[in-house]
C-alpha cells in the first residue's frame, strides 16, 4: 500500500532537513519491530537488505515478507539492497522487489568505481530504480578483511566528478563514521561534509549510523544527510536482552525472547524522533509517487495443432524472459472455459513502467518473440497495466 519511490522520498528528506532510517532487516523479528516503530511514530522508513550479510538469512525466503510488509504499511516505505557487489546482484535485488539499490565500488580506484557504478545506474534506471553510490571507504563492513579496516575519507572534488559521470541519485560518504561499534566518540569532519554537499547537491547517506550523539546526527542532517544506515545498535540490543533473559532460571523458547520486540521498537522510535522523520508520513504520501509494478498481459491463440511445439515455446519463454532486467515474474495461463476468445495468456510482471520499452527491445525478448512466439501466436492482444494499489484506490475514491 505505501511502497513509495525512494528517489522522491530521499529528495523530500533532503529538501526538508530530516533523515530517513535505513534499518537492516536480517529476520522477521527485526522486520516486525522496525515497521511497528514506523507506524507508531508516523515515520517513513527504508527496509535495508545487506548483501554481505546473506549468511545470516535466506534472501529468497525473507524478501517476499519484506515487500509485503512495505506494501501493507500505512506509512511510506522503500525497500533497498545495500552493498551490491555485482551487476548480477543488482538485477537480482530488483527481481526480488527492491526499489533502491546501492553499488559498493568504494574500495576500487576512482575510474573503476565510476565505470562499475555507471553500469549499475544504466541497468537500475532502466527499471526505474534509483541508485546509491559510495565514494571513500567506511571501514568495518567486512571486519575479517585487512583492507576494510582503513577509513578513506571522501574528497569533495572527486565526489563532484563521480556524481556527474555516474548519474547516481544518492551518495554515501566517508567522513569519520564506521560500521559496527566504535572505540570512544567518533570525530566527524563536518567541514568536509559541507563541501561535498555543496559540490554534489543530492541526498547524502551515512553508513555506520550506530553510536553517534543526537547533536552529531543533527549536524549531519544539517549538511545534507538524508539517509542513515543503522544496524549494530539493534543487533546488540537483541543479544543483550536475550542474554539477560537466558540468565534467569528455566527459560523456555518464549522467555528467551521476552521484551526483545519492545526494546527494538523503543530504539527505532527513539532514532526516528532524533532524525526528525517522525510525524512526516502524511505529507510524504501526498507529495511522493507510489511504486507500482506493471503487468504485461498477452492473450493469444496458437495456430499449431501439435501441442509439443506450443509446449517448447512456453518453456523457452518462461526461462528466457525471466532473465531480462526488471522482470519480476513470468506466468503462463490457460483459459478455464473452452469457449474463451483467447485460449492462452502470458502475465509478465515488471518492476516499473520504465521496463516496458527496455523489455520490448531487449535481444532476449526480440529473439524469443521473432523465433518462437509470434510465428505461433499470430492471433494475440498485448497490453500493459499499472497495478493500482489500495492507497491509490482510496485516494481516487476521496477525489
Ligand atoms: P551500523 O552497523 O554501524 O549501524 O551501520 C550499518 C550500515 O551502515 C549498513 O550499511
């Protein structure tokens, strides 16, 4: 219901001086707590899935719940894939329902980072999906890799060139934060941040959001930070509360998790207040576009009397069309009534209306359509339908 365009959402935050929390979701417990906090504070929220943490959960299993929760929420939600390591992971993130992606080229040399990010931007924008790039390196994402320990701070001049050449929508910067828990208070370079903000003029992102003071968060937001990634504080809270529960005698399964949900909700609500996103839901829902999938529908008859020829065409189509960027699902239908004007249908779900043209012209589609489908299905009708969600329906009723 309230899956919104992430570019609209972060542009709104940037223009109105607040930051949207991107809370990392590694379990249904976190998903439940984060969305509860967002609903209770009437705050927008980003549900953040992080590729380097795929060892903690089965992403194919988790994602349908994440997308469903986002759609059913009454507050604005975006679903983002963080630290995508390749073009294939970006395509897979979009297929799983993400409407924002981040490409992690921060440890590459600048020209390589620009090339990698530009390739991702071309693919993602072709699917309507905005992209977060990263310049400079925020340490601590992969603590077991030596190189990861060094912080490389973002240069404003390089940031200008990076944004111009890649056309990213948001920029993650390194100005002194780190992933995980810091030893002591972090010293942040606000002067650097202010110069980056002036140079790029797009929403900025802070990775390693755990452990800053309220005053530090406010200064970051004042200098253009519109998205704050937050995980370690929540992970630690789960561990601490579970340990506390287990220290009691004879704790059962329920007892082990007692008060974990409540503690998580309280912490997420706290930062939503500090980051000034609380209470913003209504204005965002009015001002930002919703994220609607498109159903590409073809109804047709085949002119072949040999059912195996049709079967080969169907199998080829299902397998090949699913590999096109921005395709979420390919389904095949058969009429339940023999007297139907059209006996078969294809239902191809696209992430966004931008996919329509790219799909049509994609070599995989052209080859399948010209060699297998069109010669067999001369009698056909094709249409694209934007899926209208409940919120839009309610708005139309009010209008
Ligand atoms: P923390 O774990 O420090 O909160 O940072 C999370 C993050 O930046 C994920 O990309």
